[in-house]
């Protein structure tokens, strides 16, 4: 279909563009900006007056819960949530059931996602078989099946020799290794940040050292092996300082942060709010502010939702017994806008962290920007409107979020995937 998006404020962070102009789409691609190509006749025109036109969001951490956890969410429900949130590309962690450690499982996930004709899915393969931390997965075969990187999700490898061999293997073929720093023995039995709030509530704590000890190990192994290391869901100021030191010493390392850790801290747990039971745990207000500044300045490379739908039964338990995780796919854009407003950031800077910067981490070249020839993955939103967060309005099957009841800035009006209008409000 030939589509014209007219009179919109086009923000394309990859190309430092922020201007009012038209966008022209045909055959699933962006074919022109500004003036219409010769002979172009739009089959549909979307009036974007007073709206912002941007690349579709790229969420680098979204659990779709298939296969294995369909009682928490289905591919259909989470794809619908993605479209409502303007998210057109998703990187999926490997901690499904069964784990994404075999080519057939990866191919099945990609096939199911493609049949739904919605967001593009980029699987992250398991670094070790079954995430067991003992035997390496067949990474080369998994890449052929569609994996873009390798991870242990939230399951750390205890044996550092296994981790070193995995990173050596990945470095040989230039595969990306994504690791969440959480030392298993320091975090064992903990459920919240080891600080005043956890002490007052009697919740066993997880110290910042659980992140920094693991992170120091990962960085040293990356230095030895030459692996391309990406640190997922950074949660502390000390962790960020370690990464900056490593970069200064020539280690190739990138990192991301979840939107929850950018806007919340351990004080938001209140009186045992299980919506705030997350992995890694919400840290102190000092850590939150350091992460927000690091992301604004580009020292943290990207922002993600860390979308983890959890069923109600698993959340309606005592804090220490509840399932960690929060839904976030359809809230990523309004929460990013909230962060940008609070920090007085230019929209181009804020939106880069969920579009072009995220695209670079995943290795996507056809999306994340709006130049002619790019895949026509586009989000159009109203910056003057508000998104009210309620269980009834959330399309995700998981209704668990710390932001329930809030009015957040911005509302998605249109989502296009490869030139197809997949969502319209």
C-alpha cells in the first residue's frame, strides 16, 4: 500500500532530523521525505498535524512468554501490546520453556511471530544448553536459525571457566554476548536492594556487590577473550563506573538499563508492592539518578522495557514469594517521554535510546531510522495527549506494572510495520 504521512514533525535521531515534513511509503519501505516522488499517488493519507513521526521503537528486552508460559502471556497478546506501544522490533531473551538453545525452537518462534505479521522478533539464543551453565550451545547453528546474540537471561554461569570458553567461542565468530551481572552467591536468597527499605520491611537484601563482582569478572573475561560484551539491565552507579573504566582501558563493552530502574528506586516498594519486585532489584535513589544521567549522556547505550508479564496469582503473594517482573511493552514510549521531560532532554536524544541506539546493539540496519530505503517501521504519536495506565487498557496479558493508575505523557496514534498500518487509535 502507498501511504503518505503528512504534516508531521519528523524526528529521526539516527540522522539528527527534527523537522515538519511528509513521509512517503510504498512496497514496505520509505521511498521519500519532504516532496512526493514523481507519479506517487497515495492510497491512504495519515494526517499527522501536531503529531510526532518517528522510527518504530526497538525494545531490546521483551519476554513474549512463548513457548512454555502461555498462562502468563501469549504471542498474540504481547504482539498486540507492542503495536499499541509503537514497538516494531523486539529482542527476546532465551528463558522460555524449553529454553531457546536449539535451532528448531528458534525457527518455530520466528515462524510463529512472522505468521502474526506484527513486530519483528529477534531471538537471543542461550549461551549454554538449558541455561545450565555447563555445556555450550551450538551458537553457529543458532545464528543460522535467527539468533542475533547469546545470553544467560537471569541465570548466571557459576563456573567461570565455562563462561570464558563461551566468550572465546563467541569471539571467534564475532557473536555478541549479552550478560546480566548478578553474582549467584551474593544474590542468593535476596529479593530487594540491600538498604534501609529492605531492612525496615524485613526483606532479605541483594547488595550492589552482587552486580559489581559479577561485572568485574565479565569485563576481565571480555578483555582476555576479545568478546563483544553487552551488559544488560545495569542497576547501580558503581556498575556504571566499572564499565566506564573498562572502556577507558580498551574493552569493547556496551550496556543498557530498564525503564523501571530509570524512574523508580527501592523506596517505591512502599509497603511490599510486588509490582516493584524486579530482577535486578530497584536500587537506591542515588543509583537511579546516576543511571538516568548516564543514559542521557550516552554512557549507557540504550533503554528497554524489560517486559516480563506475570500472572496475577504469582504477584498476589508476600513480596519474597512473588514472581519478579513487570509489563512494559506498551509503556516504553510514554515512560521514555516522562524521563525526557523530567531531565529536560531534547526529544531527539531521548528517542535515540529506543530507536537508533537500540538498533545498533541488536545489529538491525534496515530499521531504527527514516531515510529513504529503510523498512517502513514507523510510530506516530501525540505528544500532547496522555496515556492512562490501567488494567483495562493494557493489552498485554500481564497487568503487572508499578505505574498503574498514572497518567503518562504521549499517546500512540499509528503504528506501521513494513508499510502496513497495524495499529490506529
